[in-house]
């Protein structure tokens, strides 16, 4: 059994400056834009400005010519097809927590996140297409708005409310995002044919790991897409060498026979 | 202190002696399952789950079901105990129905093709864009000819929506799937006694003759009928005799399995009739009173069908025929039952009629324990309704098959290829002929890939089946647990009305069929100037249902649609008895059905203005309403003369034998020793096409090795697991052999339902290894649980088209094949067939049509027929 829900570490006050929180919210929203629906013209145009590309390159993202060197309308069209192939056509990998963790649409996690949104005062509105509450883009957007709120609470000096939001974000990572986005990102990086989704997937994975470290959240990714973890790296809660039955004296005998 | 150190023997003695006291001890703890359903609880919180009654629609039996919903999620399905037909039981398919809804391969948005047809490249578009595109194409087609708009459906349970859609457009090119299903059964029966189906009273029968039906697991109405069959066999000690080429689970549970040579059930039935009439075991009074022939005529006609003749054809020993005939005729009440076995042959209509004649000649019609008329209920359509399309299309009213009232849809590709039917837009709904029809991909795939023949192809679908994958535009329909539909099926002796109602909201952007149709029409006729919009005047699915149900006498007083929403079915005939599993009335006794519907006397008001003709048929306003018999005015049977027509004059007009008869399949007569006949069948957990990707069902059955008799297998050196090459005149396949004793030596049987190349991850499995795997399907949590690697081999591609010239049915079980041990170049799963060879097969089968050159040769007894020129044609079709 692998470790689950290790105790979250306290986030230092330094890392909680409103400006930084807003910057992080921006990254969540940037990633959400790739998943909520087919990337829009404005979104792509903004990503392709030299400053944005340079910033992303600094992070290690390497888009191919299929992203950087084609006319915008052509790129938008190509990504719409890639989006459909990856996320909305049969045989693809829909970016929904339910399908990733339960293999079916609209299972427990869908209802759980829907309830969480409602408790936090949100409901999903219709975009260009109907979207599921546990869709990756929506889950990322949810954290983005919580981060924005957190920043606002800090600015207004409401530390109690800020603390609650911090806990809510951590909880959401432990219960939802943390359980599937890293595995899903590795899968997406392998599956994508277009360099945009390949690189976005890489960004998603790195960002998720950074965020979890920053939040002090430790949770195992149980998405089927995760790369295989060498057995030596699997941490377990019990010593596999200890006797299973040690309630009696005989069970403690080192060389007991089970015959 | 008591001494419990007693011996085991003494303990058992004490136990036996105190049995009565133990039995008399109060028992207050009751197992929850004896409630027989209707409620369900969360196993952890014990909170009762929300229950919503509906009519199941995984297959077409239409069982009463209940969906249990917890926190907005469907968690369980079970039978509705208030449903008179299925009495709280649901089969494995019905129990798995929610996995349709949550299938990760569902289509959730309109998809527009962006690559070549079938290439698999799509773009998501909005409903508005999709509807606008369809409306623009329809507008152009309407300007040319409404009949160039064709609509082919597989399973239409919308209660009339598809027909309304096509009538609104003025197109008569509405094409069903019935010719690959049961059309010759329908035509064999309709011409004889009116309805196209029977309702046997298995529960009260003493003897049941089952021709080619796997009642207990796959036949039409298998859930309710399997229950009644079990009741009859257990409670009534009914004897069940099954004629089948294969030891199906029904044959295996029969008192007697009689293997027959394929396609000869009709001959056996005629020989059974011969014995009954020869030995004077018939019900002469019934024949003389209720049929259009005399006993003497019948006896004379049946003289030719001797047991020796039938034995030679079928392989059934003459003594078996003699014995079964006498048993059946004397064990009253008794009934026959058929499903596809007899009907799906070149002359399936003759076979069907020959089988039902046994119930007729023994007077087992409309009696308790006998062969009964179907009981069903109808519902009014929302008004105003569009008028019927002015002219049928070529395929909808085929000139070569004028008696085939249910169409000959499986030859559509050949008609289109020949230019007899022009198509501008082709719609499909809950259909998948690229997989289900004879020739499958070699024929229908060829058609749908050809943009010259099908310029624009729109599939209303829930999943990417083999057909939908070839569409230009996919409109995402919703699943049965998410939509409204009216229902009634003649699957019990108690008529009922039911509904399907949404258990949850449709997922994604899927829409109900009626909403899709409405929205297309509204896009085409936004201001109503075309005169179409007025036929689609409803707010939503529930509003449409109210227009169906709120004014039906009886139901209206009970609450109309609100009653159905609460109970799922109407009427409620009684309560499910936990002791018997049957429906009991208020007195605790099992409810009793009404019999003798044909003997219902007409009232004085019915007779006002009515006159009886020479034969006794009572006519009123130009319509036969009953029949006079023995001084009484009876309702009779719903035929043109209110009698059972043993002699069908309309058949004679087309040069077919009007009396019960049998025609051997010509190519079976010339079979070589090393040839066999390919038969197909259906597993109890699958429908023809739609269930292969349903979790649970796919795990239970996912492959289909070919059944072969041990004797035959030994001749070609094949044992179980060996690869065999099965070659027909149109192609070949390579599959695994399953060698056993439970099949006729001249038959190889391969099930349908598996072997998909579309339909999603669980059906295709290739997603585990090929490119799809990289998309993530291989990492799907369910696919990680897939322990099998064999998805089966689908046989339809190598089955050539055959048309029953009377009923229009596909001859599914007529294909001659050569079976050999697979060679070094044969691989498991190879399937190859040729369009050109299928075209040749089509040309060959048309020769048997009433106007074909082989018709006369096949009917020497009709030498006096004056030929096809003498036939009065109904209004012909055209595009």
C-alpha cells in the first residue's frame, strides 16, 4: 500500500503574497485554457507573442514549428482536430477525473467536485460547449479563482478567510487534482501528436508537482496514465518482511513453516 | 447443568425430534431480498436510494425496470415488481444498462468529419452549426425530390417520432431493419391470422413445440417468456420439445432436443400436421368454424407431407415425427412457438406458416395454455400530425417484393448502386448495418464510403459504431436512461402501457431524438412558412409524453403521465407475490388472463348498419368488423374476412402457394460432402451489435469460437482451439473451433454480437496495443481489468444476401461454407469479402422473386398462375 494523504506542510507567509498568488492563478488559468474547450484564437495569439514564447521556453517548453510557424487560423483548426481526437472522440482520453479514475463519465468525483463548487459558491455556466464539472480545465479554473480570493482576503486583512481558502485549495489537491493530473499529464504528453498539447502536458505535470510541493500536499497519483514507478521507490505503510500473524508466539518464530 | 457432551448421533436425533418446535418458533428477522425489489439502500449509510421506474431498452424486450439513483448517479438497475410482464426480473443486459450511460466512448457533442470518410478525423461543432448544415442540405434535397432524403433506423422506440420527421419532410424513404430481423415471421403470420406476432401461454400449456427459438436466453421477449416457460415446466409439468440445429441453452433445458437439418423445420411441421390429420387428431370444429378451409380440404392438402418425406429432408426419424405429432395433438392445451429458426430462410414465410398451422389445426388458438393473439396498447399522437408522405421510395415499397410489407432493407445498397434509389441525404438512427447486415462492411461499408452514392451522411448516434464512423456528421443522441419514450409490447397476456423517463439529465450535449428532430425542422422552417413547424409544437420530452398519455381512457382517471412517472407502467394488475414470484390479485390468487378474444360478441351498436356476406363476414362502412358463426356475431380474427386464412389468396395472385407448404433451399440440395451450412446465434448477454462495449457484458462474453460437431471436426482434423478457415461464395474468415457434440454435423455456428472493429474500447480491444492505446484507452481503469485478448470474429461479412420472395427476410441460415483447417497464411480474425461477389449473390436471389426466372421453377404446383403480368400493382415507389 502506498502512502496516502501525508500531512500537508504549512505554507510560509512569504509564498502567500497576493501578487504571487495571482501569478499562480494565472498559470492555472493558462493551463485551463488548453482543456476547457478547443483553444481559441485570442488565447493562441497571446501564447505566440515572442515574450510569452520566450517565458515558456525558459521554463523548458519546446514547441515545434506546427505551433510557432503556421498561420493562426490554420493552427486553431489543427488544434480543434487534435482536441477532438484527444478529448471528445471515442477512443480518446477525456480529461475528466471520473473517466480517469473510474473509467466512466460522471462518477463519484464528478458529484464531489460539483458539491465542492456549490459549497464555495460557484456553479458551471454554459460555454461554447457543455462541460463536465470534473473536467481538467474546470478543476484548474476552480483553484485559480480560489487563489484570487485568497489574495483578496490577504489584501483585505481577513486572515481567517484566507486560511480557510488555503485549506480549501490543499483539500482540493488532496482529494482531486493531486490524484490524477500528474499521471494524466504523462499520458497526454505521450498521446499528443501536436507539439502544443505535448508541451502543455509537460507544463501541467511540472506545474502540478511544484504546486503540490509549495502547498505541502503529498498524495499519490492514481491515474492509470502515470509512468510505472520502480518498486524500490514505492513507500509502504508496513514492513513486508514482518510476519503477518504475530499474535501468537509461534507467529513470531523466524523460521516457522506454513505447511 | 445440562450435559451437552453428547454424541453427534444423539444430537441429530434430538434435532429431528425438535423440528416442529423449531418451526413454530417466531422468526422476526426477514431477509431483505424477499421484498422482491422496489427499494435499494446505500450499503454504508443505509440511506434509501431514489428509485425511478422506466422501461428497459438495452434490447427490445422492453422489460419493466427501476433505476436507483444516489447523489445524481445511477448506481443500480433492477426489475419493476409492478410490471405485469416481467414481474420484477431484469436480465443481465438490463442490469448492466447504466454502463451505456457512463461509457467513456460515448459521443457527447456534434462531430463533423474533417478527413476522408472513415479516416477518424473529427472536429467538434456546436449544435447550432450542425443544425444549420443539416437544414441547408435538406433544403437543397427538398427542391429536387423529398424522397432523396432517406432515413434508415435500426431500433426505433421513439413512439412515432422518426416517422413524423420523415412525413414532415414529405419523404417516403423511411427504411427499417426488419428484413434482417423477423419480417418473414411477421408476413407468414399476418397473412394467416392478422397480427404479426403471437403470445403463447407457456405457463399454462401442457406441451410446447419450439421451432428454432432460444426462448430462455435470446428470443424475442425472452425475459417474460423464459419466466412463463419455467412456470409451465415446473408447475404445470409441460413438456418442451425443441427443434434446433444447435443445443442452445433452451434446447438443453428441453425435455427433448431434436436436431434438424437447417431450413427444414417447415417440412417437419408439415409432417407433424400430416400425422395429426391422418389420425384424425385435429380440432375439426375449430377448423370448420374459424378458418377459410374445410377439414377435408386440409386433410387432402396435407397428404403429400409424409413423415418419410420430411425425415429424408430434415434427418428427424419418422418415428419421432409420428410420436411428437400424437403427443402434441393430444396433450391439450398446447402451443407452438417460433422465432428466427424457421423464418430466416429463402422461403421463411412458408416455414412460419407451417409451424403455426399445428396450433391452428389442433384448436389451440386463444385458449388458456395455447397460442394466443398478441395483447398490446396504443397511444394517440400529438396533434396536428403531418400527413403521410405522398409516395413511398423504391426500397420502402419494393416492386420485386410486393408482399414484403416490412420492407427489404438489406438490399438497399444494391438498389442505390444500381441507381434505382437516389440519395441526397442519408440519416441513420440506432442502426449499424455495416456490422449487422449480410455482407456487413463489404456491402454497407462500401456504400457508406462512396460519396457519389451517399453524398451526405448524418448519423444520430450515441457511440462510434462501424456505421457512425463513416458519417459526415454525427448528432449525439442520448442514452435510454436519459430520455422520454412511450412503450407497449405484446409480451404478456395482460396488455400494458409504459414509459421510459430520464433518470438523470442527458450527459454532455446529447439530446433526445425528438428534440433533435424538432430542432432540425425548426431550423429548416423557422417561421413556419413551409408548413412544417406546426407538427413539432412541444416544449420538451415530457410535454410530448403528456400529449401521448394524458387523455387515454382509464389512464387519464388514474393520473395520466403522472401515474406512469410514479409507477412506470399501467395498469397495475396486482402485487408480486413473494412466495410464488407471480402477480396476485387482492384475494391473493394469481391473476388470470382473458382468452377467446375472437369469440367476443359484437354489441348491438357494433351491429347497427352492419351486414354479413355469404361467408359470414360482417361488414360495416366497407370494413370487416366481425364474423357470423353459429348464429352469433363474433369479433373474429383481425384479418380481411375475420377468419384465419389457411389459404392466402393474395399469395396465389403472385404465383406463390396459398396453402401451407415447404420449399427446400435449392443450393442445399446440391451440397457436397465437405460443405456445411453456416448458422449464427445470439448470446444471452448481447444484442446484435450494441452491447459489446458494455462493461460487465463484455467480460462475460467477448469471443465466439465456431461450434462444430466432433464427427465433422475429426474429418478435417480439427480440435477445439484450432484455427479454421470458413469460406463462403462471397468471402472467408478465420476463427477458432469449438468442437462438441451439441450441434448438427452439417452446421457450423458462429455467434454475432462480438468481433467489432468499431464501438469503443471494450468492443475493439485493439486500443490496448495500437495507436489508440497511446491516446489513453490502455490506461483506462476498466481496460486495466481486461484479462482477455480475444474480441471474437464477426461472421456477417461472408454471409451473402438472400431474400425470401414472400416476406422479404434475409436468409441468415442458408449460407453454404467450406470449412478447412487454417493454412500457414491464415491468421485468427482474418475476414475478407468482395463487393462484386455480393452483387452476384444479390442478382441470384432476385431470380426467386415473383417476377424472377426461377419463381415458376420453384412452384410447379402453381402452373395455372398467369404470370407476373397478371398481378395488380399497388402504387409503385420511386425516388
